């Protein structure tokens, strides 16, 4: 996940969350949900900013967005 976080943070540094102590953070998202039988393995986890993480779980386009994230994660893993 560190590789995915580095790629995402480099691409969109303004989208990381900020803790009360002023430190940036990202959230781990499983593109194949563990509750749906997905593996809890770094291959299926991508780092997202808090807004994007909410979007994938609660947004109108969440399912489509998750598919796009899975594709991006695959590209990161192959690089």
C-alpha cells in the first residue's frame, strides 16, 4: 500500500486529510471488499483521501468509481 499511497499523494497532494496535529493522512480502501469475500492483501488495497473514500462507499457513482480505482491499482502494481 505504501507504493499506492506514494503514487496517489504525489498525484494529488492537496487531497490528503489533515489530523488535528496537522499531519497528512490517507485511508486504506479495499477495492474488493473483505466482507464480500475479497482478500485482506496489499494487492487489493489503495490509499484514498477521506473524500474519495466516502465517494466510493456512499457516492452515487461509487461502484463505477471503485472499478476505476481497481484499474488504477492494477497499473500501479504493474509499474
